[in-house]
C-alpha cells in the first residue's frame, strides 16, 4: 500500500502553531519505537506499565523511528503517548469479541526533537508510529483514524490541542498496515529566554470514546500481525 499526502496547517491555537504535516506509509520492518529514556531530552516516552513497555520492546526490536538531530540551547519538551488513548478498538454493535472487530489501532512509538535559541519559540518535530488493523466485521477496506496532539505546561494545563485525520486503505488480503507520520513546525512560544523546553509537555493519542478509554485502562487489546511476525 502506498499513502502519501500533505496537509498545510497554519492555525494559531492558544499560542501554538501546527504546520506542514507530511504523512507516509512505510513497510512493516522499516520503522519502530526508538527507546530513549531521558525525560529532559524530550525525545520519547510512553505512559505505560512496565509490562507494556517490555512487550513493546520485544515486538519492535530491530526497528526504528528516526529524526535528524537538531540544535537546542536547552532541554526539549517531554513527549509521550497518553495511555488511555494509545489504542483504538472499534467493535460492531459494541460487542467485545474477535468476530466483532471492525478496526483497531495502536500508537507504537513517538520520537521528537526540537530547536530553539535565546528567546526564540521552540520548534518541535515528531515522528509517530502507528499499527492499524482491519477486523472481520469491517465494512470495506478504508478507514479514517483520528488522533490528536496536545501541548500542556508543567502544571498540566492544556495550552493547545489539534486533531488530525489518518485515512488508511487496506489491500483486499491485508489485515494490518504500519504507518509513520511526521509532524513538523510545531511552534511553542516562550514568555522569556529563561523558559526552557522542559516547562512543556506534548501528548499524543487517538480520538477515543469513553468505552475505548476504559478498555485501554483495563489493559485489553486486539492486535493484528503480519505474516513476517
């Protein structure tokens, strides 16, 4: 499958601009989670249990999500996936069963980097890895997954939140598609040069229903794997 699109975004939301979003599908083995555990670096983290993190490490060993290194005078914002919105499960008639699965999705990894000097705004870019599935109850071979990116301050107050569409087409014999999405020019203004990137946090998640969020909190999941796995 090939999916390439460009969405211009230049909208100021509570002091934050999101622009120039590029979306591309990549082969299953060409990307994965880049595990970097330094909070101050702001490169990558997930709000998951230790068991979930270990599963991710095993499943995504040998794959990679990469961004070119940029220069920042201080630490970058902390970027993570919100656990309650890290997975997407759409069941026919709300029945939680394998035969009732319509569409599934997982955010498998996020990497980020930033650049800023002096009193300049923080310019952040991100690469998000998705695994998306089509179940036996799905109608057709195309689904639009909706996700969001939010910026908060260190007190957890939401400064801006933006929603994005992720349309995916599955081949007739395909039950899973892996996609990497790059977001560029996420601009976070600073009140003064003394305000470092570590004063901000960037959250990523699917647009989920309350039922989906509860499903995630209980640690449940439906996953489709490729023949290579």
